[in-house]
């Protein structure tokens, strides 16, 4: 589905990847005048994050910062001593609070003396991630996983290495500039509309330049993989999948079919509406698998994880995401009336209606 489209679709709607070769660790790619693409390594299965630089007067606005570790600092330093030599970052826009995007924000802001722009919810969520390691919060997470049928051994793994990545953020700047849905931002000669959406993150920032048909989609719409959409202990009944699907539907009606999409991972592409339909269909297929598994027997989230993620071998890091995503589908199906929940001995089980 990622590389082929229905022959009935017009060529304008077909998925197309104009830059299928991504930049190497010491390279940048000019996507169009005043738009640069670089790619930074990540230390897990999703092994990279995209950073974009937008020409902004005498300097550049950076969109996202990368992971908060020494390797990312070294990668940035090599680029700034090499193909980006002399580049001055005058603004940093961080799309959302996940450490692969906000992790090095403090380092960039300090190095360039530039302001940080984020949505309010995502900035505050970043602050929360930095202080989430209290024993009280760990106990809340422990109870959350156990309520969904995870045994003690798995729960402790999820609370250990499976959650470590959330801490990989340099010290956040003490101040930021808020950007909100519907705002318009001038960056150099371009004017961008701010679009925010939930699901993958609470209020993820996307940028749309109508004049150039350019859409920076962050992690909301990725080129070849599905972004993680999860539920966590801090809001155990959140309908994050419902929020995500509503965001996709809004993008379908708001944006034209022929925008160049610059995603947070993967490669730039055309065919936004086709890709959105693929993502929505992907989640519906997972709901179908859950519905079938719960038709005859009330089933826990823990037992449903291998039903949905049967093609994957999951380490604790990936298992944490898989569990959170499975619960997101269950919560969505509860809201939609497709499942009912029953609780026995503190453990939730679900049955198809």
C-alpha cells in the first residue's frame, strides 16, 4: 500500500516520492529554494528524524531539534562545521513534545540565542516529561499497565528501559513563544498557517504554505509508516485514536491534493489524501482484528497486543508503544460502542458488542 496505488486514482492523487534518497549524516538536501532537509540518527528501530530549515531573512528557522543525546550534538556540530557552516538559526519551531523532536531544543536555543516556538500544550507536556520520574507517577503507570492485564515482570520492563527515551531531553528553555491553531507566521518570504492536531501528540504543530503548496506534517502524516497513537497512564481514558482520525479528516478537507508533504520521518511525498486514507484504513483494520478477537471471549489489552502486533518482535521500548497503541484502539472502540468493558479483580476485559 505504501508504494502502489489503485489504478482508478488519478495521477494527481497517487503517492509519489520526489526525493527517495535521503540525506546522509553529513549532507543536506535543498527541496526548493529556501527549504533544506537534514536527517539525524535515532538510537532505536525508528532510526532517524527529519529536520527542516526554512530561509528566514538573514538566517534560518529550524523545524525540530533532534534527540537529546551526545551523538545528536555531535551530528549537529558536524553539519554546522560542514554543509551548514555560517548558518544562523534565528528561530526554532518544535512540532511536539516527543524527545526525538524537542530533545535538543535547549542546546540549539543556547547556541544561537534564538527563541523557541511551540504550542502551549506541547511545551507544558515537554516539562511534564522531564519531571515524570517521581515514584508517585511510576506507581500510577504501574497500576495502569496492570489494569490492562500486563503481568508484574512485563510492567517493570515497561517502567524501565521501555520508558527511558522520554527523559532524553536537554534542559528546556525557561521561556517560549506560543503558536496556536489558526495562527499565521511569516518565515522569510513565505507565509505559513499553523495547523494543530491530536492523537500522536496532544497538540502537534503542522505548517502549511498555500502559495508554495508546502505542508510540514510533523509526525501526523508520515510517508511510509504509521505514527504511534497511544494512551498513557496520565489520561487512561483518552480517545487519542478518535482525535487522530478527526485530525486526518480535517486535513483532507482543508488542504489541496497536490501539496508537497515534508514529514517528521521518512521522505517527502505527494499524494496527501491517498496517504491519509491508507492511515485511516490501517487503523480500521486493527479495530477489525480486535473486534474478532473479543467476539467470543472477554479479552485483556495484554492478550490483544500479539493479535494486533503479530508481525513484530517487540523489545521493551517497542512493547511500551505497542501497549499504548493497543489501548488507544480499545478506548476508541469503547467510545464508538463497538466494545464493552468489564472489570474483574482490577483487570479490564473487553467484549465485542
